[in-house]
C-alpha cells in the first residue's frame, strides 16, 4: 500500500509539471501565462549605469536632480561642498549631460560666482531646482548669500542660472520686506521649485522667512511665487521693484502678535496645460495657529491664489517630501512622504498618494507602508496614464537599515511595488521619467560610492 501511494504521488507530480511546462506556455488566453495580475507582480529587470562620481570632500550631500532634454540626452545637476585644508569652504555647481548609449558627454563645474551686482557673493546651492528651457537649455535656481554694503552679510536672493554655456546669474527674487526700514529682504532661500513655460518664462515657488521683525517672526515661513521672462530677469531692479513681482501664495498675518502658521515646506511647482502654476506644499505649524496639512494652491487668471487642503495630518505628523504633476485635464497626482513623531508606530514613515482626478475631490491612499520609506519621492505618469513613483526605502520596521531604491506603479487597481537596487546604498535624490519607448528611468545617488547612477527599465518578464 505504501509503495502504491508513492507511485500515485509521483504520477500526479509528473502530470502537474507537464501542465506548467506545456499547458501554461501554450496558453492563448485566460491561462497563467496571460494573467495580468501575475505579470504585474513580477519584478522588472533594470539596467544600471554609473554616470559620474561626486567629490566626497564636502560636508553635505550633493542634492542630485535630473531632467530629460534634447533627444535621449539627460541633464543632471548636483552641487558639492568643498572644504580645502586650511582654506575657506565653498560650493561648486556641476552640470552633466549624459546619454544612455554615448555615456557622459560633458561636465561643467562652476565655483562660487559673485552676484550680478558685483558684490562678493556666495552661492550656497544647498537646495536647488532645475528645469528644461528653450532649445534644451537647463535652468537652475538656488540661494545666494549676498554682501549688501549698508547692511551685514545676509542670506538673501534666489538666483537663476541659464545653463547655455555662459552660466550667467540673474536675480529672481529677494524676499522684499516693505514693512522693515532696515532689513529690506528676508531669507528667500529654502524649499524652491522651478518650471519653464513654452516661451521660456521662468516660474518659481519658494519659501520665504521674514527677517528683522522680532525674535519670533523669522521662524515662520511664507510661500511665495515669482514669474519672470528672461528679459525681465536681466534687469537689475531696486528692492521695492523686486517686491512688486513677488506674490504671496500662503503665509502669515503679523497684525496679531504670536499668531503664525508655517507653510511652504517641500513646495513643488507644476504648470497646467494653460501654463497656470499649481503649487503643492506642506504646512507645519510651530505656534498657536495653523494645522499640519498637505495643501495645494492654484493661481487664477486674475492673479489671485485659491488654496485647498488636500489632507489634514494628525498633530505632530509632518510631510517629509513631495512631488506632483498635472494632467492635461488639470487634475493633480501627488506623492508625499508621511512622517510620524517619535516614538513612531510600526506603520509610520510611509509613502502616500493623493489625487483629485475624476471627481474633483481629494482622495488619498497608501502606496507603501511595508518599511520606513517615501523620502526623495519622484512621480511620473506612464504611457497608459497611470502614476508611478521612485522613492527611498530607509529601513525596516525592526530598525534594520535598508538604503534601497524602490519603484511603485499603479496598474489601475493597486500599487505594484518592487526594489530596484538594494546593494548600492542608493535611493536619495531621485528623478523619475519615462523615455520615448515607455520605459521607466531613474536618476539617483549612491551613498556607498558617492556616485550618480541611472537605472533604466528593461522589458518585464
């Protein structure tokens, strides 16, 4: 009896194996080989390209960003904080052009260039943004510390740098403070985002800190916006003239002492089909008013800003990164990292998605909460109109370090997640896009080798 049972078992296993080898492989519909859910759950193959090393002498991370532009060329920018022995630390701005078949085509390095006024300036570059302008011309925005003769050295202007070979700087905004007779400009330096219109117009959203009001107000930032043509940027204006073109999007009312909100964190600017700006940003209150929230601001044709709350967060919960894109119908797709206060629960530090598509009402959903993840998120829409996101997987819920690059894509019903790389300690400073063939590509940074990497998706299997 025991021998017969064993024989039956062997026969059944042989038949089952034959089904998978021949039946599944020859399926012409409805079988395992054509099951969409099964295919979508399979990992993708990713080609890895080592683009360039970043000098590790500096004291801060390089803030890598990438934008496709001009054929298959990819424009990549980063900065480097250089600390020479016995010398004064300074920053460098690096602009690279990379091609998937031709490799690194050029690398331009710019050291601290002075402000247009001729004063000795210091381009900090610690935060910057890049967009592609006319004729595949990259445009960078970043902050500068500027010496004003009648005042002390202050953190001030947001600079625009056209990467057309000349790398000439222009002042985009100064953070004008009309109510202060001493400090005319504030800290127009943190959390900035740039987009370029079809005619080459520059749109910039930036966080603005009031300076010199009192011992408290400088801590509570506002969100500002500026729209300039290249011709307008070339004009050197007075402080009040700069103030006339700087628009307050969201911020504080200083008429009541101690009542402040705190807005503009991780601001991300996008342009709709009619080139009207939309800004997605976080509100993190530090005082008596305001709320923890993810918000969006829309600029109307009359120049006024309409603000909406995408979602309110629990007290103490904050946003740790945002990226957004606008569809042709004007709807938004937003990804953001959600951060819980300490001691954080097991499902804290997750990646979220929000959209007002179809109904016009905001709805949110979890993309990934399997680990502490979501920072450095970058969103793109695939050729089928579905959102996809590249993001950083920091660690497991048991505190085991990961440092992985991850990718998630919505298949119409659910988010399908995968790990792109788990060996290079990469996943910071991600830029995601889809190439002409519809394949996903991600530019990222490796902490292990201080190297810029590009991963390109192969065919699914």
